[in-house]
C-alpha cells in the first residue's frame, strides 16, 4: 500500500506528526490528506478514462478509414467488371 514504508516507519511518521502538529490538529490534517488523496485518485481515474476513450475513438476512425478505402476499391472493381461486361456484349 505504501511501497517500501513498513509499520515501524509509519509509527515514526505518526509520532513526528503528533509532536509537530499536536493532538488537536492531527485529525484535521488527516482528513485534509485523505481528501487530497481521494481527489488525486478521482482526477487520475478521469484522465485515464479520457485517454482510453481517445484511444478507442482513434481506433474507430482507423477502422472507418480502412472500411471506406476497401469500399471504394470494391466499387471501382465492380465498375471495371461492369464496363468489361458491357463492352463484351455491345
């Protein structure tokens, strides 16, 4: 959860924070830190979602372009075949 910070380090950080800020300010600071972490997580999740959405949109555009190219090639091939067929009968 905290990477390489173990329980002993967390206790040390808590004791230092208690000495620096005092017991009355510590809960308020904890709430503020928790709120900041939640906001950061929410924002990073939103950014991740938007990036994924843009990637999907880009992939859809690529597929649409490929389909458009293929459809044009098929249309051109059919047109040529019809011209050959009309020239052979006429």
